[in-house]
C-alpha cells in the first residue's frame, strides 16, 4: 500500500510543487470556510487531507491549505494509533483475580513508550504539552481538572466486587497518573469516574492501590464505596444535555455528569472487548458510562439503536456519535488509551486467551488522539479473532467519520484494515498504525 499523506508529507509536497498543487477537481472550500476548517480540530484537518487525496480541492485552495498547515499547530500524530505489546505484562493462570497477575513495572514502561511514540516526544513534559495544547494553547495550568473515564460495567457485586468479569485495572491507570505527575500535574486535579445510572461501584481492589499511592486523586461513581464521591447529574450547564438525532425520533435527551462540565481535559480508557448487543464495546461505547440513563420505556432505549438484530437499527445512524459530539467530550478529549492487557470475548465475561495472539492474552495497550482511528484498529483486532461479528462492526465508525470525528480505514463496503499484515502497519493506508513489541 502507498504511504499515507500526513501533515509533513502534505507540506513537503507543496514545497516540491512550488506555486501550488496540481489536483484537478472542483472547488470544495471557499477561503473563509477553509480557514474555519483549519482552525478546528484534528478530525476536520483529517477531512481536509482526505479531500486533497481525492482531488476535491482546487489548486488555489490546496496551496492555501498548505500555508495554513505551515503556520498552525495541530495535535500529535495524524490518525496515528500506537500499539504496544509486551507478553510479560500479564501472567494469569485462571486462579484468583486476574488483576493480581499484572506487572506494574512492565505496564509503566508500556505507557511511557506508547505516549512517546504517539506524540514524538521523549520527556513527560513534552508528551503532556503536546497533548494538553490540543485543548488549551498554554497547556495544563494548576487547577484545571482532568477527567479519566474508566470502565466498571461489571462491578455490580459492589465495593467488594471480587469476580473476574472484566473491568478497569489499577496498573495502567497508576502508570498514567505517574506520568501526569512527572509533568507537574497536581494530584487533586485528577478525577477518575464511571457515572452510568448515577454512578458505578468503584471497587476497593481498584481504588485502594491507586489511593494509597496518590491519596489526593478523586474517584466519582456510586457514593456508597469508601473514598468514592457520588456522580451528580444536575445539568449545571445546558451543554451537558445530549440530544439524539435517531431517524425514528424515539430517543429523548440524556445528561452528562456535572464533573465533565468542570473538567478541562478528558482521557478515555476503554477496554478491548466484544459485546453481546453491539458487535464491540470500545472507546465510543465507553461513554455510555457518561450518561445518566441508557434504558427508558418502550423504544427510548439506546441499546435498540446499536443492536444490528433490532428493527430500529440503522447502519447510517449511531447514538454513540451523538454522545461523542457533545462539546464536553469532543472538545475536551486529549487522549484515548485502550486497555488490551487481557481483553474479553463479551461485555460481561472474564478474560480469555486469544488465538491471534498465540493463545495468550493480548498484553497490549493502544494509544491515539483520533477516537475513530483508535476504535477502528481495536475493532479490527476483535473481528480478526471472532470473524463472525464482522458484519456491522464498523458501521458506527463510518457514522463517526462522516460526522468529522476522525478516520476509519476502508469503506462501508470493505471496512477496516489488517493489523496482522506484515510488516506491521502495511495493512493500513488512511490510519498510521504503529506496533511496538518487546
């Protein structure tokens, strides 16, 4: 496959052609619209590059695009997904809680390596400056809150939850916090949350090791657990309302938790796993855990619109996109970290070893700033392991791409890429997939 066009290639191409780029095709952007486009987020810049590749921008506006790129900032990595794999990360033999069989030192090394490769920065200061400045030009300032969305879909046993149904692990979160502190972030500015249904249980086995190491970090979920503050949904600002554009008009609005309004930055930490209703449950669906309510009476149920077997399902619509485009998520998210240390064949199941990873656990962490590219690559791993779920697995990602949220590999008729194609990365053209293996 040909090498993808990133920001550097785009500028280099302009330098070679001199006065302009010979593209052909019609005029897509007027100068004012183009300026607005390039002042927007990474997803909009990605769209400009895609249109350039398809020859949809005139010579004049292509050159204007190049000049704007030369003078603009932009986020780290154009639709880049970094996958760090280390088989020594986990050692679970099926006995006890799998979370006790994770190497903190290995995971911490994986975290730093992944963020270095994602941002192109070697130091923690450089890494976090590159990420924070996507949202705030001056980067992090003391008092600015960082909301980290973790996943406790299976913590129903309560604060003492002790089963092995897959949930968030403390080790990658601890590694993330350690890196933030190295860059000068204050502990009290870090919030960990799962807010679904008024708050999930944040189990002691997750909270205690983090709280012992970082006592000023806050936890938001179900307030019944020690050290956990209750998630609230008072609608303190109108922007917290999520409205849906479902074609049948069944879905009523929901609320995001108040903490997302007060947060300056958001980090999304989904788990690599299949689902039972939706084909996969990854970064976009992790924000079901940011809503006050999922299921309401009759057809006012978000699950109906993500289940391909439901008559209300439409491959051209996904409520996951309506949630993500809310400004408290879209405009604040600086990073997605996919936890594939174990991964699971279902939303409520225990980790299993994967045939595609040599009958071992995936032992992987994924890093991206493009939410669509991230979910696209993780989806590709899931559907390669369980090929029978491939139908409709990428539908929501093309809805998200069409909404300007990022890049998915392939087309609706031929979706996704091949993360296993050698050499690694060659299975993608629109996404820059980088694998680092220890």
